[in-house]
């Protein structure tokens, strides 16, 4: 249960409804999830976060499926339950198969392990990794 | 400077050299980076970590480039300097362009932001995200 | 459900009861929350933690409300459910309005995002930020 | 040293210069720090991040000084060197005294400690903390 | 509820059953916990993770009880509910008393606190701590 | 370089010197490390932190060497450079051999990996792990 009220469409101000409408139109769904309903208590944050997510997650040099899987990888690393569940669903909807999920989790697990080994031994960075890009 | 000695090839035991040889053969390089030289102080960990990385990062349902970018995303989330630098280099070597890097970092940043917003408001998980897969 | 028993007032030793009494007197409440009841299994930790919290959270150069909001910001960053809920309540009790909560969460979210961007690009620190204070 | 080039004003596109100009005008400074110069490699991220920071950190229900200290608290929790140094400077510029810094760090330390204690014992949330706000 | 199906022994492939059998034989139990049943959806990860855990957690320079308590300390720091509960049970089974648990948690709490204080003030490392081991 | 001045013994107030003396007497050394010199800018925090560390790290149900290794494990997980270096030194001084360090790091790495796997798949806790202790 959230620490703030979830603002349903029917109880939302015109400003909030405008964002809800855009979410549903962009994602081609007929419902808005609880995350947005919680953010709606602070309309500037709702608006800014949605605009940011829309910009960041669209097609670009990286396909949406890749972006969804990266989002899931970060959520798993941070241990956010809501995010893990919603982004597992989002990634599956974007095309992630069971095999992809299994490999993604394996990479996330290994990265979290070797991050600590490298940090734990305070390994100095090899010069080839310090190259300044042109 | 590492908290343990970096084991150079010349000073390595046959067991350690065997792993070094496999790293260089697999990665098609003629040098071994400091991370492995630090792990070499505990040969079982060197061997197990290399075998794991080799298995996890190979081609599969996800292409190596995707895996490298996920590894970088996790390293950025965790803030490990060695890992960020070595995996930025690794991802570039696997084909990551500047545009991909820019979009990847944007996703990592957004995910770390919304993870805290969802957690911070203790948003309850929507039923559609609780579906048991078949 | 905790991994240790919650020690109720009635079952507590005199040493533990003394801490419970001080908590209730200081916070002007007639109950002790589960966090303290769990810590009570290790009386030195209960005592030390309460004394520390009492010292750190009192009025000083920063008002208690500011301190409560900072405590909440850290708890949100770390994703501790018990802490998020108890400190959201504590901050509200100290005077945090809905508008303040909305702005606080927005700052916490942005900070978690830009922390990863700065770290992810390994941005070097500008000299003006390296000034030694007098 | 950053993993991307720092884009100096003189080498920047008109789009990037526009953001640099707004940063300097808003912050009343005559220089742009390295964080923005690194983000400038991906202009959409530079623009979006600056617009977000400008919106989130302005005066509102919480004064800018409070927001700067919260930003510092999160950066300390996450361990980002660039962020800790730049935001310590930013908070001092906004009015944070040495006494405030000392108290802020004490709160951040305690919160990181009790977050682990509460999580570690899996303490169940007390009903009064589960109240749904009106 | 997991985001993947839990693979029960009866529904498992011979490859997965072989791992289940080894887990039960090594741990002298007649059941396999949910963690392994979830990993079983990606047999290479199940196999690799079990082999790694078996190697890392066995008797060595550090006794199994010490290793179990360290595993718990990391799980508490990261806030993983499943891990905290399963490893509290595992450590108790290996011989951890209530007094040991209380002291362990106290150390974990303090370490998480002083880690932020040291990082927060960007304390420079004393030369004696930079000694290269022979 | 720290963001606050390091308070040397010669420049310290009697209150701070008293703490420095106790640190040196307890640790049987003739110098105080930079961490304490930075905390000394806020005497209440210096005093409280030292008293806490002294109480928590002494001999008890767990030997000091075990506590030092747990402290190092947490510091490695969190990635605090100062802490990793100072506690690697502290653990070695308390008796940690190279073999112990290698095994400790292996456990820390595995735990950080499996924490993410368990969290990532949102594995439900097995009933035997939910037992209420007597």
C-alpha cells in the first residue's frame, strides 16, 4: 500500500488527465499503472517523469527491447520490487523471450559479482582503458 | 594500487598461466588485464570467475554487444571505477557507438531515478504484473 | 515477520524497559515500535542505537523536520520498506506537508539519476570543487 | 578522466551552447562544470537533465538550501565522488555552515545504519505506519 | 510470487534433476528451496551457480559458519529479503547463536554507517594503508 | 583530499584530544588515522562513532578477526575506497591471511551475485525460512 493516495482517472485534475491520456495513447493501453497514479500527487513530477521516460525509452540507436532489458537489469541490481515486476512485464511485451531473460539475469548476477571483486581488491585501471576518445 | 600483488605471467604458476592463456585466446588479445592479475592470488576464484564470464558473455539469445552494454549499465549503477572503464572499452570494442552509449546512460539514469520513486512511495504492484508465466 | 522475536514491554528485562521508557518519554508516545522490539534481543545494540538516534535527531543547526526528511531521503535511496514507512510517518508528524514530500522525492530521484551519470562518464572533478576549507 | 570528451563552449553546437548559457544565467556563474560538458556528448540528455534539475531544485515548499543538502545526502549514500564534491560546494554556496554539514553527515550515517538493522531483522511494519493518507 | 515458474523435481529435466540431487546430497536435506527452482528455468545458470556456491562455501581457510555469516552480512547490506531469511536460517543451522547474530548485525550496521562518513568527507587514504603486500 | 580540514592532534581541542588518546590507547598505536581527523570537525560525531566502534568491534561471541572481516565484506559491497583499504589493513593486523582474504572475497562476490538473482526473479520465501524463533 502506497504512502500516498493513488489518484484515479476519475478524481484527477485536467492537468493530470492529460498526462494519463498521453501514457495510454503512447503505450496503446486502456489503463494507467499505480506508479503514475502515485506520482500524480505531485503533478510537476508526474509530467516531468513521463516526458523523460517517453523520450528516453523510444526507438533510437538502441531498440526499445534493448532499453527495456537494461531498465530491468538496473531494477534487479537495485532490488526494487515494483520495478522488477513491471519491467519484466514490459520487457516481455517488447519481445523478451524466456531464454533472453535467463541470459540477462546471468549477466546481471556476474556483473554484480565482479564489480565487488574489482572494487574489493582496488585494482588499478589499465592504461588502455584510460584512452581519451576523439 | 591493488591491495594484493598483481601476478604477472612470468611469475604465475602453471595453473594460473593456463587461465591467462585461455583469456587471451578467447578474447584474441596478447595481454591480460589487472583484474585477472589480482584474482590470480586466489587461483580457484580466478578459474571460476573466468569460466563463468566466458559462459555468460558468449553469444546466445542475446548478442555479445547487448551483454556488454548490460554489464556496463550494472557497473554504472554500482559505481565501480575499474568496471566502468574496462566495460566501456569492452562495449566499444564489441560495436557500441557514441549514440548507443548516450542512450544507454540515459536509460540507466532514468531507471535509477524511477526505482527510487516507486520504492519511495511504496507503490503496490498492479495485478497484471503479478501474472504467473506458463 | 522478523527473524527474531519482538520483545514486548511485559517480557523485557529492566535494562530493556529503561530504554523503552526513554523512547516513549522522548517521543511523547505510549508505545514502542517494532524496530526497537527487534533490537531488544541484543540489549547493547538497542541502547547504543537509541542513544545515537536521540543525539543525532535532536534540534541543532538543522531543525528536526529537516533531519527527518533527510532520513527519509536516505531510506528511499536504500529501499528499506520499514524505514520508508516509519520515516514518512515521522516526517509528517514533524510537519512535512504533501507538497514537501513531493519535492523531496523529486530531489531524491534526480540525485540518484545524476549520481549515475556523473559516475558513469567518470567525470573528473573541477578544481573549484577541490578547495580545502579553512 | 572522463570516458567521453568534455565539450568546451567553443566547440559546442548552438543547441548545446543554448543550454550552457541557461546554466550560467540561472546559476549566476561564468563557467560550466565538467558534468554538463560530459553530458553534452548526447544533447537530448544534456537538455533534459538540465531542465529537470532547474525545475526540481528551485524554490518551492522546500528552500534551495534544504534541497542541496538532501542532494548531498543521497550522493554520500551512493558514494559518487564527483557528486559529493560538487554538491558539498553547492550546499555551502547556498548557505550550509560547518555545523550543518556535521549534523547532516551524522544523520546520513545513522540512517544507513538503521536501514540495515531494520532490513536485516526483517522487522514487520507497525499498523500505525500503514495508514492511508486522505 | 516469482516472475518465472518454480520447476518442481517431478517436472524437471534430467539435467536439472542432477543438480537438485547434488544440492540435497551436499546439504543433507530432502528438499530443494525456491531459489534453485527459479534458476532451473535457465539450466546453465542453475548449474554454474550451484557449482560456484558449493566451491565457495565449503571448508577452507574460513570455516563454513564464518562464510555463512559473511553471506548474511552482505545480504543485509543489500536488502534482499529472500537472501536475508534463507541465510539467517543457514547461519543458524551452521551454528550461529543469538549472541553471534546480535553482534554480527551490530557490525554490519556500523560498517554501513562509517562507509558513508568516510566517503562523505572524501577522506584521503593514509599512506600506511597503501602498502603493497609482498 | 577531504572536503573538511583534517584536525591534527596539535590543533585539537581537549575534547577531541581525549578521543584521540583513547583511540591510540585502545588500538595500541601512536597515530590517529585520517577518518577520525575528518570526523573531529564535529566533535559529537567523533565521540559517538568512536565509542560505538569500540563497543561493537571488541571481543564477544565473535572474535575481533571475524568482525574485521565482516567489516571488510560490507565495505567491499558498498565500494568505499577508504574503508576497503583501512579495513584490509585492519583485518590483516588481526590475523587475516592471504588465503582467508581470497575466500572472503569469493564469498562476498557470490553473495552479491545471488542476492540479485533471488531478487530479480522475486523468489518467494520458503515456509521453513519463515519460522519464528523461540
